[in-house]
C-alpha cells in the first residue's frame, strides 16, 4: 500500500457518515464558527439512502440544534396522538395500560418521521451553512499520523480487482485529513470497529449487545388508517425463543411502518429472525390492519442494545465516536436518534473549543464527559437494567422488574439492582444445534408474508458484481468445516437479506456468499458464532436505496 499515491485535502473536521449524529456535528460546528472547514462523507448514493430506523423521533435534539425547525420546513409532520402497548398470544392480545408506565415511555410530543427524509433536510441545512457533503464516497480506511493518532480517512476508492487488489483501472481515492475525525457510521461501522480494537476502547466496559430490526412500509386501506397512532407489541411469535418485539406506526398518506426486532443474543441457531417477522404479520390484529394493503419498501439493520454499561470509551487521539458508533439507543423506548443528535453537538462543541485553543489530534475528553454526565447519560442510565433483565429473567419478569427499576430511578435516581452486567456477547450466546429443535416456519403466502429475495428487491439494494466481496471470511473453510456441523450454519437464517447459502456441489456442501443482496445491516459481523465474517464498506454508493424509511 505504501506505493499508492493519493492527493490529500485538509479540513478542520472530517465526519464519516451523514446520519443524524454526523449532520448534527457538522451543523453545530458551522454555527459555532462559520470559517471552520467541515466535510461530511456519506457511503450511500445520496444522504438518507442508507438510513433505516424505528421512526418515532423525540425532538429534544433537534430543538437544541435548530430551534426554528418548524419554520425551516423540517419533515416532522405527524405528531404522535395515540400510544398502544400489547402482549400478543397466537390468537389474541392483551392491552398493557399506559398509566403504570414510567413517564419516559410516553410518546406525547414525539413525531412519526422518515429519518431518511429528516437527514436529507438536515443535509440541506448543513450545506446552507457551508458544510461540504459528498455522497457516494465510502471511507475504506483510516489514515494514521506519526504518533499513532487518527489523521484522516481514505475515501473514493473505485475499481478494485475482484480479489481486493489494486489494478490498472483502480482509482486510489483521496486522503481527507482533519484536526479531528468524527466517526458516525451507525451500528458496527467498520472504521469504528477498527478504532475500538486498536485503542482498546471497550476495556472495562460490558460487551455491546445488538438486535436485528426489519421494517416494511405498507400502504393500507384508508378506513383502517389512524394517522399518529403508535403501537408496540411483545410476546408472540418469539415467545421464549428470543427477546424482541414489534412496532406499527401510522404516518401520513395512508402508510404504516411495520417493524420487528429480534435480540441477537438468542441461543437456538435454528431461529430465523426474518421468518419470525413474516409470521408476526399473520397475527389476527396485524393481518386485519394490512388486509387489502400493499408493501412498498423493505429494509433491515442492526440496533445497538447494550446501553449505558456497554458504551466504549468514545475518544482516542484525533478521533471521536458519535451516535450508534458508540451505542446510544434507549432500548425500552426504541429511540436513539435524539441521542445521536445530542452526541454530534457535544462532539462539535468539544472540537471547536480545542481548535480555538490551538489543539489538534488529541483526545476530546470534554466530549466524553458531556455524553456520560449530560442528557445522553441521564437518558440511558435510567434504563440500563432493562436489557440485561430481559436476557437473564425473560419477558414477564423484565416487564415487572424493569418497570419498577425505571420508576425508582425516575423518582430517586437510585437502583436497587445497581448496574447489571450483560455477560456474553451475542456471538458467544449461540449454542450448538444439537441442543435445540429446528423450528418449522410457514411458507410465505405472497400477500402478507414474503420470501427474503422478493423483499430484498424492495430495498433497491445494488452492488457492482465485479467489485470485491465486502463480506470477508477470515477462514473460507470454516463455515462448512465448523459452523455447519456444530451450528447448522446459522448464517443461512440470521441474515435478513439471503446473502448466505449452503448449497450442494458435486455431492458436497458449499458456502455461497451472495453479497449483491446485502442491505448493510451488519448482523453477520455480529452474530456469526465463530466471528469469521467481517463487514467492510463496499465501493461507491452501493447498498440499499431506501426511499423514505
């Protein structure tokens, strides 16, 4: 790699990822000093193309960043007007009353939004302030300085050979250097993963925990549409097989977001998260809502669920981790965008102060202090025990004890449980196949439920077939030699896009990676029991192209 020559561009702050955290940081930097040189690099084909979330937004971050967002036309058009919680059984449901729930679970004042559209609008605000935003510019590697600090990133590498090497037609990309580099790549970003490992930022913290979230947009019968309604469910079909639940949000234009989350610490390698989602839609309550409607989009992504005790150290020399690169989702609320925005602002303020003092490439410790002790830390600390309770004691106990714990911390700031630990990471939680029975899933009917490949076409994902596979196997033999006999190769099931297959060739099983299907959810990087798969950013703007997810 030493012989590769690249042009370099100098900035005050280089930001990787045009999500809510990165864009908030860019906007705040220019608000503080219009003369700062700030660049945002986005791997999607456009801002918002790779944004997928359970889209109920607490506007606390936006209120602080752009107080006049309503006048500026922010796409927050559907206020929440109805909150529903249900425990599902196979044929019915029980309504969970709102009254006993802690105030933090109330969605009053929140908005059902497309975060993709919110980010597109935020990008417009940033560009008006003079921020440079480059979509379709995947950041493939970090640039380190002489003292081991993060100096910048390499972006815009195109035309690699199929084996990942540089050829005659390869465009080597550019180096973008900054006094500080912000990584706001979302969950399990490849550069953030490298930084966490290189600087041992997870030391002394609990392992990060994850879920896989899958989501469809449906256009439904106007007679069944209730704009502003928010519904969450738990229980069936997962039962005791895995933690998780669903969301159904009624936005405008007779559309609903139908989403399903499966916690990735499940033990049974036969579990098929995508098929659990498809089965969920056949529950009488959901099936009746969707009857006569049509699915118009699909997507999936991993969700950070470890919470307060799993957040790594957020700074290292020259670099800061923002938003979901740290893991700032409030699990019981299923919300993290507000904290992502607040983290971006906090990082911007710390970098601005450092640059004003003539500093560069050091650790922005003021940012870390603000996150842990400020609004983000207070938000996450109250709910820090809900996830480990669910994992250790199951759904019913976690509802009672988690609710009690959240009330105690809301009223007194004190928890009788202290801070519970998570224990194993999600890959380690997977048990051998011989300890569990296979699960018989109904075949999708093509009306309410769909096979994976059909649904993936509704994610509009695309990868140039001649480029290197961005799903790298440390040992290409391991899936068949180890994962198949021991775990029934769960990659066939945990991937919500049908990327991985075990096929028979010449009478022998063969592991196939259909990377063209990938929707960048990162589940394989997280859940593979042998930790044999590493997700790296593909070239250009490849990947999903979500319209308004």
